């Protein structure tokens, strides 16, 4: 299964970064090809959310429902696909203190089967998933360091 890993140092305390990360519905404001993130339910540290977005390079829309399990003690989130267009979508998001800031690491394992998909399309898809992971962390950094108004 393909996997992407993205990491970023956020200039904010871990308590703030982790708390904002749990507000996943706000991330749609920072990920250009994600149109909407809607939280279906929150039950303790379990969140179920519905995501929708665009893959302009494939002229497709993509939607899925995922379950996030937040571990407050370890400051991490494991997530997995419940339903949707992905064949497989899961991963882990970790937060660790680093100096006065927080290092966020997002690892995603995915599979998206498109009929007649070739090696070039697989490479493009990998780049798109990696870009989305980078944008997710950059969005979290923007929220933690200054909010949406500071994002170009």
C-alpha cells in the first residue's frame, strides 16, 4: 500500500496545537481541494467526520467518512476509513513537544483504485496525497500561530 509522511514544526505549545487539531472541521479552510469537512458525531475521543473534495487532475470528486480516535495522553490520532471513494485510507497523526513548539507528523496509508490506472497516474496520486498531508499540517500551523486571517 502506498504511504505518505509529512512533518512540520509549529511555533505553538503542544496543548494548543493538539486542541486545534481536534477541530478537524476547520481544516477545510486550509486544504485547497477539500470542499467540506462535516463532523457527524463526537463521542468522547471518537470523532466521525465526512469529507468531500476535488481531484482536478482526474476531473473527479471524492468523498469519504472517517473515524478518528484521539489519544489525549499520547497526543495522537489514529484514523481510518469507514466508507467512501477510497479503497483504503488510514493513518496516524502525532504531536510531540520540541523546544517551545510542537512537531506534527502525519502518516497516511491509502489505496484508490481507478480502472486502468497506470504507473504515471499512481505517481500523480501519490504526489496529491502528499500535498494534501502537507497542506493539512500547514493549515494547523496557521491556526495555531495566528489563525485563518494570516493565511494567504
